[in-house]
C-alpha cells in the first residue's frame, strides 16, 4: 500500500504572509530614503522610481527560488544603492528569516 502525502496550503499561505511583511518593510525603507514605489495590480511586483521616468521593478520569485529580484540587472550605481537599502531592510527584520536579493 502506497501512502501519499497531501500537500497543504499552509506553507504557501505562510509564504504569502511573509512576502507581504517583507514588502512592507522594503517599501518603508525605500520611502525613508526618498523613493516612490507603486505596486502592479495582482502581482508581487513594485516599481521603484529613481527619477520621474526611470524605475526599477522589484519582484518576488516564489518557491523554489524564494527570492526578491530587482530588474533590470545592470551595474548602475542607483541599482546598487537600491540593493543595499533592500538588503539592509530585510536583514533587520525581527522574524530572523532573510531572503536573498539579486
């Protein structure tokens, strides 16, 4: 007799809650540094404006990646500054769970 484990939604629900918390922490840190953010509807994607018509997209990639991605990936100093702010915000979370950012 073979036993199958039934997947539960609890882990994905927990991940969704964690992502929402992280997004709030990231947005607050960016706002403190003078950046404007706008969420794309129905997607875990935010536009981070570095100039009126210039922005980066911050997107959460779900499992198995489970990481935040900042697009476009280039060597621009403004991107490096954003990455530093995001990484610092995530590392200071009280939950102790830190996701990677790239």
